[in-house]
């Protein structure tokens, strides 16, 4: 990298232009079309054109089904991600085994604090709708003045006090919308990309606070900014083709500029400045309104990777970083569905509101308007007559049904998994077989999502914990007793692990009744096995009924006392091996 600011800034801008141009040419158009199909956007009809222009929300139906199945499978149990200890020696593995439960519980509490189900919901939605879904995994440290009511012993009453407190010193997860992320066009995944860009909009105070922290860290160069000049130059790309709101503009929305909120443009802290974050594995740069503000080492030295998680619905074998979304698979079929339904409506409208042919000089046109007890004065088929419009909707509905089947087959979402009924009669065996076949396809998607998404997420968060946690904290263990708290220090989090998402490998949304039946059969078959944790098996059976807090109705494992077995009494068998009769009981009128 060049050390001169002007050369370095020019290099970063050239790389951004290269990445932005590739995304715009190859992905932005399909992203806009898929978003239109997902939300049901239709171009307004020209003025004076009278025909049907409705959208059938079939794409949303299928995407919502897939999204629910993803979330149900990935978030089906707690902790969300288990830690499996690894090491080069047996001693290290044993040491890490003692820390694994604490490390997993601590990461689980961080996911809960980041409202992980909501973040994952947006992340999965982006993967299903857009060519790429991205989530940032960073560390946030924030102080803020907080007002509290405390008891003053001198005044013998409660008073308000203001103090500066640390309100966040933890991992931070953020979903990055499509349009705010660019990648190296020559990369096939995050690790092979030479660089990536993320765009945010921040106030002057937020940018200065970030730069001051980087300056105190001393691992890079902070460049002085002319804020007055930056305020006079609005952020580029807020309204052009490279705008982060281009997808919204594709559906008829016109977002305002970040500076159009009524505040004075020259006031400190307003407007919002465009901030481009440049990331390599070991380097980080910041551009404010396309002017270089910082360049230096990446603050995340423990994992040494770009602090992002990316996923796609369908990976392409062409080595592309972005893939193909679920909506893109059925985009043409959705257009066919809309066309067929609109044709049906137009046909019925023409059948109901009949058209007529009329000789210009024969009669008044107003007499041909449909009305109760109306009389038309003229000679049939000489002065006027109807234009026959046959009803062609019968074949259209057959074609529409085939279209629905094609969409279901493309995404693997049969009616049984959507809670919908089918027009044709199916036996229970056919429904189960169809759901199981679709479940195999979905399980493969989950495996890929876990491999490239959740495992990388756990690795980045765990490495951040090992790097930034420098004090003791309390964590609640996930298990039989929700009130069991443990104190966790920096040494308790240091270790090497494999990460395993705790969600069920069997899709629970495919058929919960079958899943419950399998667990019950397993419990009956393995009831005498000493190698099975029967407590956890009972817990899984209760969860299969949809109970969220099964710990409230289950006794803690520590309180369960195994029944004492009576000592075996040796019995001498007579010659020949016959089993002796039991001895006669004394008393009782023998």
C-alpha cells in the first residue's frame, strides 16, 4: 500500500469503483426485480388504460414458508451454538471441555442481547430475496450519560443522578441491507476476496469518536478532515444509480437525502456523512465522503479475518461470490401467474359488461348501457348487435394450477409444509413421502447455511470475546435450572473449539407429528440403555409439543435421585438347572 494519503485514497476509490461497477452490471437489476416480486410491486398502468393489474402474493407465500423453516431449524434449541473442545494434546482437550459450557453460554447470552432471532430473520430474508446476504460481526464500546434514581441517605429520599456509564462493551451483530456492501469481483467467498466495502451513514460526533479510539490504539494513521468542506459537499451516491436506496426506488419510493431533515446543514453533527469502510483480512480503511480519514491494521487481530458473515440461497459453480436467490428461481413463474389471473379478470369483465357494434346513424349509444328494465330501440343485427366474448377461464385455471406445482417443485415447498390444502386427493402416505423428499432438499440447504454462516459467526464472536473481554462477567447457564449463574473471566473463554449449531438436523417444520413420533419410539427402544441421557430425551419430547419453557415443568437434573436397587440374592439351583419354586409364606392360615 502507498504511504502517501493522496495515492492511498485514489487506490481505494479505484477499487470501490471497480467493485461497484461489477455489482451494478451483474446483480443490481435482478435484485430489484426479485424485491418487486417479493413485495408485490406492479408498475402503474398508463392513464386511460382500463385493465386488471393485480399481483398474486405466491412468491411471498413460498418465501415466508422457507424463512420460517430456516428459523425453526436453526433456533430450535438453546444454546444456539454448542462448543466442542479440540486441542493438540489430551490435556488441552480436557481443559477445554471444562470451559466449553461456559463459553457456549456466554456467546448465547450475547446473541440474546443482540436480538439474534430478529437479525437472523432479516439475514435469511436477504438470502432468499437477493443474490447475497451479509451480516457484520464487530465489537462495540459505547459510553453514555445515564440518569438514575438513587436513595440519598442524607435527604432520606430518592433523587436523580446523572453519570457516565458503559452501556455497551460487547459483540455487535448488524444485518447489512443490499446496496450497502461491495466485494472483490475476483473473490468466491469472504476469505478469497482481497477486499470488501461497507457503507454506513454517521454524524460527525460518531465519526470523531471512532477516529479517536483508533488514534488511541495507535495501529494506524488518522488523517485530519476539513469538516466545513465536507459539509459543503453532500455525500456522493445518495440519489444516483449507486445509491443504497436503489432497491426502494425500483418499487416507486423516493427516499430523501440524509441532509433533508430540516436541520441546518452547517450545524455540527448534521447532516449524516457517508462512511465507506474498507476491509482486508489484516487492514482497515475509512473514507468519509470519499476522503481518506484512517488507514491501518485491522482491530480484529485474534481471528484475522474480515468481520462479516455472508450466505446465499443457491451457490453457483462459476466461482461467483454472490449466488441466486429463491425468488430468482420462480421470477418467470410469478410473472406468468400474474398474467393469467389478470387475463381471467379482464375476460370476466368483458363477459359481464358486453360490447356492442352499432351503426353510427342508427341510434343513441346511451341505450346500450346495461340498466334495469332497459329498452333498446332498433333492429337487431341491422342497427346493432352484441360482440360475443367467450368465457375462456376454464383452461386458464388448469394452467395456473400447473404453474403453482412448478413453483412448489422449484423451491421444495409442498402444500403440507405450508399448511395448505391441495385440490387433488392424496393419501397420508403420499403426503408424508412428499414432505420427506422436500425435507431432504431443505436439510442440505441447512447444512450449507450452518457451514458458511453460523459456524463463521460463532468463530468471529468467540475470537472477539477472547480478544476484548478483560473483566469478570456473570452468565446464566442454559439447562435444567435457569437460575444457575456462573462468573466468567477472560481465562474461562480462551480455548480452541469446533462450533456446532444446536438446531435439529431433522427439519421440525416439515412434519412435527412425525418428529414427535420418532422421539417417542426412540425413548421406548432405548429406555434401558445406560448410554442415553433420558433427561435430555424427555426434554426434546416436550419441546416437540411446541413448549418454549420446558424447564419450568421439569425437575432440575440435580434433584433426580436414581432409585436404589435391591441387592441380588444368590439362589442355588438344583441339579439339572430347574428353577426352584418360591418358598411358602408363613402365616396367613397355611
